[in-house]
C-alpha cells in the first residue's frame, strides 16, 4: 500500500509535489493561527478603543482651553480697565487686541450688576448671576447659542461670549476624528458638531469641563476588527513566512542539491576524459533529463573539438608549407641574382646585383626565422635572426670588405614579422653602406629591451659620421634609413657615428 502511494507520488511532476506538500503543511497551521491570533486581535481592538477615547479627550480639552484663555485674558483686561475708571471698554479692547484667539465681544458691570459698557457687539442681558471677585461662572446662552463667561473682579464683573463657530473650530483642529460634539449645561444643550446620518455607529464619551460647569459629549466612530479583517491581517503574513521557509527547504532538497551534484560532475570533467555523471539526483525527473542533456552536449562538444583540432592542424601544415615555399623561392631569387651578378660585365652592375641579392637574402632570413617560431606563436626571435643576418652579410661582402667586422651585443626579444622585415632591411642598408664606403672599420650592433613592450636597436660605425659636404649617395642613404624608421613607427635618433631606433616587441614571458 505504502509502496504504491510512493510510486504515484514519484510520478507527479515537481511542481505538483510542492503543491501537495505545501497544502498538507499549511492547512493545519492556518487553523492554528486563527486561535493563536485571537489575543492579538483583542489587543488591537483595545488600542482602537483607546484611540477613540483620546480623540474625544483632545476635542474636550481644546474647548476647555479656549474658555480658559478667554476667561484669563478678560480678567486681566477688565481689572486694568475698571481700575482706571475712564472709558473702561476702550481700554479693555486695547488690551485684548494683543492676545490672539480671544473674543472681543464683552460687557462690563459694577458690583451691583449695573451695566457700565459693552464692546464687540455684545448684547447685555440679565445681571444674574452675580459673582464675587475671583469667581468664574460659565453657562450656555439660550438666546444666542453661545458660551457666556462671567468673571468677578474687585471693581465689578466682566462678561464675554465665545461663539459656536470658534468652539467648533478649535475642537476640529484638535481632533479630526470626531463626528459629533455638543456642550450640555443642565437642561440646555449647544450642538457644535452634528452627527451625520451617513456616519457609521458612534461611540459617545462625556467629559466635564470648565470646573464641571459644562459637559462635553463627544461622538467618535466605532472601529473594530471584523473576522474577515483578522484573517486578512494575520493569516497571509504568517502563512507567507511559513510557505517561504517550506518552499526553500523543498527547493533545496529537490532542486539545489541535485543541481550542485551535477555542477561538481561537470566541473571535474576534462576534455578527452570520460564524463562521469551521478546516477541518483533525487526524485525530480527534470534534473535527470538535464543530466542526460549535459551528457549529450559534452559528447557533441568533444566531437566538434576533435574536428576543429584536425582542421587547425591542417591549417598549420598549409601555412608552414606556404612559408617554406616563400623561403625557397626567395633563396632561388637570391641565387639567380648572384649568378647574374658574377656574369655581369661592369663593376657597377655586379655591385647592383649584389645589393639586391643581399636584400632578398635578408628577407629570406626573416621568413626562415618566422617559419621556425610559428609553432610557439611567440613571433620572431630577433637575436638568432640578426646573428644569421650578420653572418650572411659578411659572407656576401665584396672583396674589399671581406675583413669588415660586425660586433653583436643582443638581448633575447621577440617581435612581429613586419617589424623583423624592417629591422633586417635597416641593418642591411647600414652594413652595405659601410662595406662600400668604410670597409676597413667595423660595425657595432646592439639590441636592448627598454620596457616590457619596446627595445632599442643601435648601430655604430664611423661611416655614420656626418660629412662636410653631402653627396648624392649619402642623401639617398639617409632617405632610405629614414623611411625604414618610419615603417617601424619610431623616430630615428641620429648621433655622431651612431643611429638608434625603438622597436615594438612582445612582453617577456
């Protein structure tokens, strides 16, 4: 029975396995979360209820603060105005003008309650109640829907009115969450903020203000978390955390670990060796198919690499054959020039044939050295090339210059074929010029590396000393040497008896 269920589960795709496992794990956990989150939801409701009470308290405090400010400012201004005795209302208005947010509608009476004066459109009404000095009385004026404040001072009494609009504004500024507000004075009621019919159910809070003379009844909307809100707030977050954890574990088990095994097997593979893939890669059929695909791809890569290696070897053989034939052809041309030079009738003709043969021989030496260095792909080694070229030039020197010495001081550097050709021609031109003009003097040739990418070639000979008058032959020689230096993309450094030029070379290995 268990084996049959295991086989059916193994046949399900990996995504289906993940879905079944997540469903089996998260369903009981979701039920448990509902029970565990009940206490947290109750705490959230208590917080909301406290916030409603705080909104109501803020609105009541704002109304009480407005009444207290008006009472204090009126007491100070009226006491000073009545003490002076002349035009008390004008003096009180002047004193109140410096206090912001204070009502300028008030009246002044003597100790017996007789009206003395009024300001700000205040309408004097009944003289009762009489208040003693230091006493404050607050009540709702039923005729004007205002709050009247009466203050007792030494010289009489002062009465001020705070309008309904002012009371409403300070309450709304203090708490925007209130939806109803009324002030109650016994049987009288002043509605500051009327409850709207569209407003949801309200919670009313009664708070005494003005030393108990008034009661502020504040209505705030009732906000509680419903069952649906509880599920929406709690379950998705907790289930997401659990789902992420379980998914990570499953993906690690079913995907990441097999993929790492497959990666290690591929990393250990060396071209030419047999590929060894792990047999067991977990229950994921996709990973097993990926393993087989890797095997097929590596087999195809091996076959392609063998084909490319064979093609590259054929190309190398072809290039070697081409260079070999070019070298042989140049040697044939040099031999023909030597044969024709020996049969020439005039010395000038024989010298011309010999000069051309020397240049063709120099080019042949470059090709021979390039052919020898092709296998390592490091360019042409200048040290053996220049040594062979010097020996070839001494061997082919005319009879007067048979004893010409060529002293070599060479470091091992490698360069490209184009640079080697220009260097060979440059040396050939200078050595030949020395053979024809100063055969009794030796030529010194040095090659030293000056940086990882440059080397300096220097040729020294008395023939390179400037002459007092320029000859056509010397002018032609200088033009050729300058052209070869330009081909090397370098400036020819001419000094007394010494020419130097910088060469681009390969970095040392």
